[in-house]
């Protein structure tokens, strides 16, 4: 609230990060994340209160300067005149009181009203039915106190099974496995764990040897550390399902759950074979891993579960998901995998049509087949059936991102992150989505959080390096890429990313060295190809461009490279003003993805086709393409996208439309947001006739001035 008050006290003025930190946290040392998360939460909540027409950047980030409140603020002194006293009954001594005295006549009643609405809205968004927060709980890893290391897996199994049971209770929010196991073997106080996981209660458990079997102790601990309930269970090892059901139901009763009665069937009660249940859970855990054998091992466990109980629907959904993920990762035969996944989904649905996992499996298959719109309905249906099903939140978020619906994707990721705050992949996805939405402070905050959670994840270093480059932070990009390569010296993506940053800085020789190292791993990698083309364009090395375009020995043929190669074939022809070559070549690609107006990060081949048509005299066809692509871009922006390369692409479209003023504004905005890829842009045929215009040249020169290893453009 105090951040909002401070911003509103300086309407339409930039407030620096240092000033906000000094005012809000006086005398304290705080990380960058504290303010970034606060700004992000304010944006999300204010956005939810505004009509669609007003949904723009309500709190603007001014690169390397600070923040500015873009909402109108009115001082309502008449509130005091009407007899309403806004001064607290018991003011806290110190800085806030001094602030109030210095602005006594300008106390912002409208802002206070907004603050009240923000707080009420935040509470109600958590549970629209009541003002109270919904029950939330985390099951911490059970301790193995038996002295037998062989029973460690049994202790973990109790944790998994109890979590799985509780996660299927309607209305109860349960933290995901990843977050719970993050705290295994860590000496952290219960109240700190609850706070970091955002839950009301914790469940702890332990295993000891008892007479005739295991003795299981379970405790319910409130977030303030108070022990609310405990229970002990003695069961023989040959009766684990009954023990699990008793534990789950007693925990629900201890939570004060309104309907833990027989009408609620828990997963541990819906199957008669414990071994099948155990193998299914183990298969899900194995499938979440990213190593090469994960999918095969998971499939084997799901098949074992079905051998033990042939009509076990969840195991069929596990099989379906493994086949679908194999399609996504290109590790299985596509046609065979589609048939196997569809068959497993049909079997699961025939057994239990209301199983959330079955609907989510259908959504995942659509997603892996690039059918993003078709994926949405089954994934939303899965979440209606079980809001705790984490995979459905994640897959829904991804399907929305690929439809350029970034605001909705952020909601899906936030719901997932609430349930699994210690999952590095979720924090990566949320961070990337925020960066796509033009919120670099919050986005980088989540990426750094992902790196702190798992310092071994190569993808985190890749994203930190790549996004810092996109937002014009080359030094940070170099640092994160190098850290990643220290761990994974032969990672193709990290080598390519580091080379791209050296290209941005004008260090062409070092960029070429890194691209050569990456090429030895896979010369046909699409990101590597694109960056090599950019390098030769930036250096105006036409012969190198020609050599790369003539290369045909890509490891996977041309299928993956078409989107990149078509664009650069067009660009190469335009360098020589061969407009007819572009137009005739495009005829064979009409209607394909290669010529779509959906280039995610870079201008695509369709823009070069529009340029060729205009230069050859077919202005009507060129105008049609530009109009279609501008409408697509405007829709993408309406859905929340605001990253630097989107503004650059908008500048190109304005340039192709002949609107130089709009092109200059968009290019300036791209620069303000962090766009610094000025070298390759300078030699791009689209800029050739316009780059010396003062309004454009000034921005190119400013971008170069910030690149410490840059050579001046001649």
C-alpha cells in the first residue's frame, strides 16, 4: 500500500527504485525482488479492477530510471471538510506520520479508497464465496526413523499418497510435491516453511518400527507453529490402503473439513491394489524428470500398474501423457505415439469420465500436436473437476502463451505457482510470461528465484542470458550464460546464446567462435542458424550468408529449418533487389506457417514478401499483408504482450505502411524498453532507404553507444 501511496503522491513523475526502497523500507537492506514483486502485485490487482478499455500499463517501468503511476490521481480535501478524519487513531511514530503531516491537505482519499478495494478484492479473488481464505495445506516429507534405509522409499510413499488424496478434495488447496520435497532434510522452522509455501497448515509425519509392522505418526501444525492435532497408526505392511485412507480422513477431520464423509471417495479408496496405486504415483514422479530415460521408465511403471489392475484409469492417463510428451520432445514415432495416446485417453474416459487427469491428457495431446486452441477446453474442464491438478494449470498456461494470450497465461501460471511455489520450472514459466508482458523487474525476479531453487537447471541460465539480452542488459546476459557454461560446457543453446550476446556487443570474432562450437553439436539447430545469419548480416558478409544458405547437410533434414531459411532466402534476394525471386518463391509457401504473420520474436518472411511486392509495384498486395500483420500484432498487444522485439516489429510494419512518424515512435519505444540489436537491423534491406533519416539514425546511434564493445556505424 505504501508503494502505491508514494507513486500516487508524484503522479506522472518517475519515482526511482532507490527512493521507493528508502521510503517503504527505511534503514533496511532489501533485495531487488521485494520491490519488483510489490509492483507486480499492484499491477495485477489494479488491472482486475479496470474496464477492458483501460487495461494498459497502469504502473510504467522506465528503464534504468524507476516507475511512474499512469492513473489519474485527485486530491480530495473536501473529504476532510465533510467531517471524515483520515488520520489513524493511533499513528505510528516515525516516517509515515511525517509523510501525513507534510501532505495534510492533500491526503488522497481516492487512493485510500482504491487501497481498501484492493485489499477486499484480493481477499475475494482467493475465495469468491466468502471473505475467509480457503483452507490450504502442505504435506512435508515423512521422516524415516526406523533405522532401515530401505524404508526411505516407504516414507516418501506415505507423503505422496497423502498429498494425492488431499489434492482430490474439492476446495482444499494442497501444495504440490515439488515444493514439499524442496524442504526435505532442511532445518527450517515450520512457520517459515508455511510462509514460503503460502499455506495455512503443515502436515508432518514419521515412520517407526512398531509391533507387527510400522507405526506412523502424523501431525497437523498451524502456520504459527501451533500443534493442532496428532495421530498414531499401527498397521501391518500388508494393509497399506486402509492405513492411508484412515490417515487422510483423520487429517481432513482435523482440518475441520465440512464433508469428509463416505460420499467423498479418495484416490486411495478407489483402487483395491496398493501396488498398482504405488506404481502409478512413482510413474508420475519419474515422468516429471527431464533425463533421457524418464518417459520410458514412467511408461514401464504405468504398464505394471495396469498389469496389477487392468481398469485403473489414472494409469492410462499416465501412459497417454508419456506418449504426448514424447511427441513434444520428438523422441518417439509421431504417428504411432498419436494412436497410442488417443487409445489410452479413450480407455481412461470409458472407465471414469469425470477423472480430471483424463481430460487434461486430451488437452496435452492437442498441445503437443500444436493444436493450442483445441487444448484449452479439456484443460479447463480438468481444472473444474480438480483445481489442484497442477499439470493442467501448467499445460493451460503454455497453450495460452502459444496463442499470444499472455494475460490469461499469467493467471494460469499464478494458480500453479500458488500450489507449487518451489518449482523452478513454474517460476521460469511465470518469469518468461511476465517478461513477454513487459514487466522485466518481476520477470527477472522469478527467473532468479528459479535459479536459487535449482542452481543446476541449464534452462534457467539460458533464459536469464537470453532475456537479459532481449532487454538490453548484455553484461548480465554474459554473466548468466557463462555461469551456465561452467556447469554445461557443451550445451548448444548456452553456447549459441553467449555468441548472440557477443554479436549484440559487436564482438564478431568471439561470436563466430562460439557459433562454430555450437555447430559441431548440431549445425541445423534453428536458433543457431538464425544467429549465424544475423552475424553475417551485421558484418555485411554476403559470401558467408551465401555459404550458409547453400548448406544442405542438416542432421534432421530441412523440416525444422524451413521457417528460418525461407526468411533468409528472401532477405538475401532483397539485398540484390531480386524482388521477383522473392515473389515467385513465396507462391509455393502460401498458407504455410513459414509465411504466417506470427513470427514470435523476429520479423518473419511475410514482411520481406510485403517489401518485395511494394518495390515491384504491387502495392495493394503489400498493403493487405501489412494490414493483416498489424492487426495480428495489435491483438497480441491487447492480450498483454509488450516486450522490446514486439515494439521493433511494430516499427517495421509502420515503415512498410509508409508511416515514418509511427515507425520512429515504435523504434524509440523499442529502444526505451531495451532493444539493442542495431547492427543487423542497420544492414536489413527493410531499413536501407530509411536508416539515415535523423529520427531513425539517432536511435541506432544511441543503441550503439550503450554497447561497450561496439564499433561505430559508418
